[in-house]
C-alpha cells in the first residue's frame, strides 16, 4: 500500500484496516474468491460496489486472468442490444440475460469528439467475437453534417467496459462489418462510393488493407458464415435491376459475385444459426427463410412469422439453435430452430417462438443491432 505525503495517522489507519478487511467475515478470502469467479456477467460489476475489499479483489489482475480462463470453458450467452431514442438520438447498450429475463444497462459508449452534434445511430457498423465476449463498434456519421467517422471502440464483457482502439483508415457510414478468424473487416459504405476494404487485428491494434470490392456498395445487410462474409445492397427502388451483392473469401483474400438466387431472395435482416443462414423478411408478417445452398434458393421456415407484438424495425442475431429478433421497445422474440422430417433431399425447418416483453422504460427505444455474447 502506498500512502500520500499528506496522509494523517487516522487516514493511514483506515487504509490499513481496509486492506485487512476480509471479503466475507468468517470465510477465508481464497474460498470467497473462488465463489466470485463463478459469479455470472454482469453481476461482477454490481459486486464491486459491495465494499472496497470486494472491488480490489474483483479488479486485481490475478482475478481477471483466472476469470478469463474460466469463462472460456463456462461462459453463458447474453443478448446485447444497441438502441437509440428516436427524438433525442441518445444511444444505449443493454444486455438481456435470457435465463432470468433481466436487462442490464451497459456503461455509456465513448463517442467521437463531435461536440454537441448528434450521431446517426443506423450509420454505425458492429461486429463481435462472441466467445471472447467482445463487441466492436465502427464508423458512424454526424447527423448535422452527414460526415462519416473513423471511430473504433471496443466493449469487453470480462471487464464490463469500453475502450477506444485504432481508428479506421477510411471514414465510413452505412457499411458492412464482420468478424472472421478473430479479425474485423470493414467494407463499403456511404452512398456506395467506397470500394476499399480494411481488416483490423485486435491483438496488434492496427488496420491492414484487404482486397477491395469491384465497386462500392452501401450496406443493406451482411452476414459471416464460416470463412466468408456476405454483403448485399438489397433491392432498390424502382426495382428494375437485380440487387448488387458480393462474397468475400478470407482464405483467398478475394471477392466473388453472390449467386443469383441468394442475392435476389435476400429480403430481410440475417442471422447465422449453426451452419444455417436465416433471414427475417422485412415485409408482411416477418416470415423466416433459410438459404438452401444446394439449390441456390431460400426456403420458408415453418412455424409462423415473428410474433405480431414485435414491431419493426428489427435487429436480428442467432446462436445455439435460436434466432433472436429485437423489435421496438426492445421486445424480444426468441425462436428455437429445429430440423423436421426431410422432403426428399430438402431439409424442413421449424421455428417455435416465445416473447420476452420489454420493460416499460424501454418503450421508445429503437433497436439498431443485436449480438449474442458469451460472458
């Protein structure tokens, strides 16, 4: 313990007593620390407020290393949601524990130095390394000047904290981002005038160039499946021409044109569940479709569309055999996806829905992005 030069004897005695304070009277600290290691996210952040002794124990490098090792084997899924208030454009991150259905507010995300200028929430792009408990928020746009941003900020569930990272070489808004092999890729953006693609290495905190797209695209939707990132511009008014869409292969560092059936049937927000690419259609009753690569076609998933209590816009994600659809007010539809009997060579999928009601305090929030993290 280091004491400042002006410390009085009384203050010194208090600091010494605090250092000697047991975590739980009557139990060895080693036993308590083992219990705290199994405290699930995000209760550790709450536990730091119990006492100075608990705060020191939960913040120590030794404890954080042990927690990281344990989390790699025993982490649990949480649904993280990026949302905003439509009038004030105030940004919020929330995390839902699907087991207890309890929501937790994340610390405020550090924002670019734009003064008092509001930011356009849908202009950001997000990517995640789910099993590392990390979310990356990239780019964005000032609402007043429509100026794209280079910002990159990272959230780590292990510490329940945000940190700034190396900014992107190219300012971007309304672009695609995805994680492949532990690296983050940023592609396209703006009104479709950016064809450059860049790759971020979190370990080195640096950006490197990747193979550029043949022409720039603005993002409609994007997904990562295996070692490939799929980016589509979606159908555009007046619908005279087929959507433009490309597929990036990280092993070849090359872009290929997306197959006709995939790009023309991609009409909603996507989620990857296991090895299946699903979309929730952005029209009608929000039916779920699954992509059939063998026939280059989208097949309807049985079980009905998104529950009608969920109002658009949707933020969609998937993990562990489930698809999560977040609607207005952060009402969440949790769909369990299962394979049924085959029709010849065709796989039949079915989804069964349940709804997690959003708290009244979230009634005005609009979702932008959702992601399952293991924490």
